[in-house]
C-alpha cells in the first residue's frame, strides 16, 4: 500500500542525510548515468524544464547540463531541497506533484527521477505533469521496475535483503525497508506507458536500462553490504575525529560521495576477514587527492558540487587535503600493521610523483603515450594496487591486477571527459583539453588534427573537442582500456571473489561506452 502523503514527506525528510549515499551504493554510481540519459532524452537547448520530485537535485542538475535554459526543481520535502540548494543555484520550490503550483503550458520539458512510485494518485500526478507542459512538450520518467531474466535473482537478493540491511545501519536509512515494497507494486514499463497515454501523452516510448547487471552481481556478494556500511561509518568517524575547519571541509568532500572502488577492492581481494581500517584509509587518501587536485587544477566543481577550495578558499582546501592524509594514516597505524602503513605510504609517494609528472606534461601534445601511461600508473594505478595489497595481505599478483585495473579505469575516465559525460567522472566535460592535460584520446587526436594539437598546446579551444570525435582516437583509446582490463584479468587465479573481480574489469571500461 502507498504511504499517506504526510508519511512520505516525513520519510524523505528523515532519509535526506543519506539519500545520495544510498543511491550511489545501491547502483554503484549508475544512477547518475541514468539521470543523464533521462535528461538528454527530453531536454533541448534553451528549454524551460521542471524536475518534479527533485529530491536532492541530481536530475535537475542533469537537465541543466543537457542544455536547459532554466530549470525549476520541485519537491515537498524541505530537507531534500536544503541539500539540493547546496549543490546548485537553481530555482528550488517546495510543492506537491499532485497539485503543481504552476500555470498551464509553463514548461518545455519535465523530468521525474525515482519519484512517481511514491505518489498517492499516479494518474493525477501524470495529468498534472501534462497540464504544465506546453503543447508538444516532453516528459521523462525514470523509475525502478522489477527486472526480468538474468537480473531477477540478483534483484531479489539485493532489494529484498541487502538494501533494507544497509538502511538499518545508516542514520535515518531505516526508511529503505519501504523501497522493495514500493517497487513491487509499481506498474510495469508497459503498463506505465499505457497509463501515460490514457492521461493525454502521445508518442510514449520506454527504455529498459538493464546495464546494471554487473553492479548488481557485485553488490549481491555475501558480506559486502555490511562491510561497506562499516567503511562509511568509519569514514565519518575518522573525518570528525578532530573538529575544526579542516574537518568541516573534509566532511563536505565525504558528503560528495563516490564509487568507493578502493574499499570494494579491499573486500574482494581479502582472503580472510576484510579490513575495515584498510578500506577507510585507502578511500581517505583518494579523497585527499581529489581535494588537492581540484585546487591545483582550479576545478570549481566535483561530482556536481562546488569544489572545496571554491567554497572555503585555497588555504582551507589545502589543509583539508592534508588532514585527510593524516587521518588516513592515523586509522591504519591504529591496526599495528606496519607493512600496511608502508604499502599505503608508498602509494601516496607515487601519487605525488604522478602529479609532478602531469605538471611537466601539461600543454605538451608531443607527450609520448608511454609517458602518459607511466603517469596513469602513478596517479591512479598505484593507489588501486595498494587497495588490493591491503586487502590481500600483500599478494603481488593481486597488486598487479590493481595497477592494470587502475590504468584501464583512468583511460576510460579520459574518454568520458572527451565525450562530455561529466557525471561519470565528476569533472566538467572537456576539462583535460582546457587545462592542457595530455590524455590518450587527446594525444592520439592531436596526431591527426592540427586544431586539436594547437588547443592541447594552449591555443584556441573552439571546436577542438568536437574534432576529437571525428578521429579514431576514442576508439583506439577504448581498445587500450580493454587491453589493460584483459591484463588485469590475467593476474587472477583461484580467488574466492574471482567472478566479481573479473566483472569489475568489464564495468570500468563499459562506462566509456
């Protein structure tokens, strides 16, 4: 049975602090990609767009990035809206999807993400969306439905058992016991399409996004959900251990979320009881690098949120990054495992070397591909290697798996930057070209196109990013990523979580199309 409106509002007010985190954990970050696809399906440049049941604002922000001229986000939970306001200076309105406070034909497009299954009267909600759309307007509804075929058993384990367990261990997350029931009673995609036609929508189409099978398979691994929940608790505790400005800024970095790939690897490579302190420490080092990288690169956004330095200033961001490093090693030192501390410290040294190498390569279109790959191994591969070594107790084979997985991951990120898929990388599209960072797709394109070459060298940027796509650079880069993913798999043998480790090698590259 659908909850009463006041109960739904109270529920979302309560889960607002963990809403983004639960979305990332439940979908391994894929919900951001789904929101991007929904926005791109209906938003045209300059549109006035309504994102109804906007929650914390991720789909509204995706609408803006898809080219909307003006975006209004509406939700009846003030706690959700408070979080949305912190993400972007859009028009945020408290209101009810069943009685939208807008005149007829106000919007060119409307979007709803994971919201319509919670309304008490679905036909009325659809009619309200139709009312505020201008003639010829477009609507995109993104929802969870029960999967078919291969996904069905993974779905049952994940949503019926693990999601409610995660909800119980997170503050306010007990409301997630409601999620499985709300999905089960929601109409199928076909039935929803029929209902939309009955409510006045024409040319209704639907698309089933079944690409989450890999993420679902990994997340269905026994023991993973409570481990990741312990890591999240440990991260929050470690960041808050020394109150002050540095801890406050570090807390903002933590709230931005992330894929938590490194703690995941600590779990999947463990031969016995997985180490929570190892997962916490390696993730905090990763967070520190992001805070420092944004400062060095002058990047104002990270995962759709203002970068720490752009809000608190450069000095505070620098201190926050240092604080995260210090707290990471404090957490690991408390275990008494000196070898683990050595492993993480060597990875941190490699990060510094990789950053220095990137500074030297900036605006150099003649950077050899081999030098680019060396930089990737230092900046990305070595920390992922450390996660695997920390998890496995120093298994060098799994360390080699981690290095190659990290290189494949970063090549895929560099492809996404050229393809303009910011929500997959946490950066604004085209950041690498604007900053003169030589990546594989840019270097390969620069060999074929003089406009790209001049732009990478610091010249005019106009049209350069588009021209990258006219070369074979992205296809060749994807082949390289696939090759490193295959190399990573070659180091796997009889690990208890071999299937999940193999699945990750495919997942990190599949992000890049």
